[in-house]
C-alpha cells in the first residue's frame, strides 16, 4: 500500500527513476481498485456495458491517469530509456510486448542520465 501512496504523492513528477516494485505495486493496486469499483458500479446500476466501465470507474481512471503515466515514465527512466518509448504502444501487439519487456527489466544498477539507482538509496 505504501508504494501506491508514494506514487500518488509524486503524481506529476516525470523526472527521476522508479523501481519495478514501485511500478508493479501501483499497477496491482489499480487493478484491484478497478475491479472493486466495477462491482460497485454494477450494483449501483452505473455500469455501461458498451464501454466496459462505470461512472465511478471512469472518474477513478481519470484521477490516476497522470500518476500512472508519471510512474511509467520513471520506470522507463530506471531502465535507461526515454519517455519517448511510450510511443511504441502505437504499434499493434508487438509494441505492447516490447513495452512490457521494458517494464519488467531490472534497473540499471549504476547511475544513469535520469539519476541514481533507487535500489541504492532505498532501505
């Protein structure tokens, strides 16, 4: 839970680096919250079948869009890649696979142009 809160606290910080743990815990908590909100939307009658989301889910998605993008950019920085690599998602299927590989790669252990390794400063 601390990783999720930390990402929300750094909601608009696109510089620096984010460890795998920070990114994937944020992703996991978002997934759990999204399923929970979809359930609530369904029970309240707010779920829209055509788009697969409900009113509360849409509001939540808008609220975490910037923090999610920021942590993704910082995760790319941690592997030594620029945020421009987000554009690879435009390439159908193959782009998503390559992007996923970037997200699961281990951090650069040394300092790179985006800062020092978060593994070396965390406790």
